[in-house]
């Protein structure tokens, strides 16, 4: 699809009719639909464990394990999301309609990766690692809100066009 048609589709709505068909027929949509709430659940548990460690000084190993689980979920959803974007929009990342969501996702990934670096290299003390994690989690919440907003916009677009979102 030409850049002009892609831009026109993104102005008129999230998906062209062809993109909607690809989105609805690929297994990667289901994968994303499963991984997103799993990642959010892992995030909530991890956030609680990180806050517990910061407030009591207890549970560092459990908080660390939860951050590693969250990081794994993040990397997994990013890889599968890139595949989803390729199937639906024809490019692995930064499709015009999801450009800013991908930009913010890379910020979240950068902070999680900084955490991993700090953990594995012992470059930062535990409280600094937890501060990095909380920064990553704040941006993750912004990113999750971006995607929820886009999901709602897709549903509204589908309703106005008389097709399921």
C-alpha cells in the first residue's frame, strides 16, 4: 500500500478494510490478546513486590524474580507484536498508525534492559535497580493506556462501519 493510502487510512481510522481482514485472520492477534493481559497481571504482582521491597527492605529475591518475569513478558510481546504489525501493516515496527505506541514501547524496553544490565553487572545497588524498574513501570502504564485507547478506537471504527472490531 502506498504511503498516501496508509496515511489516509490512519486519518480515517485505524485499519483499512484489507488490514482489518489481515488483523482478524492472523493468529498473532489472538497471541497479542492473550499476552497483553498476562503481562499486565505480571506487572501488577511485580509492582506490589517492588513496592514491598522498597518500603520494608524485604523480599528482594522475589521482587527480582518478578521483574525478570515482567521483562520476559515484555520482550515476548514486543517480538510477537512486531510480527503482528508485519502481517497486518506490512512492516515489523513503526507502522504509521502505531508509531507512537512503538516509540514508547522502546522506552519501556530500554529501561528494562538497563535494569538487566545493572542486575547482571552489579553496576547498581538494589534501590537503584528498583528505581529503574519503577520508571519502566510508569512508562509501561502509559504504553498500555496507548494500546487500550487504540483498541477502543478500533472498536468504535468497527461500529461506525458496521463490522466487528
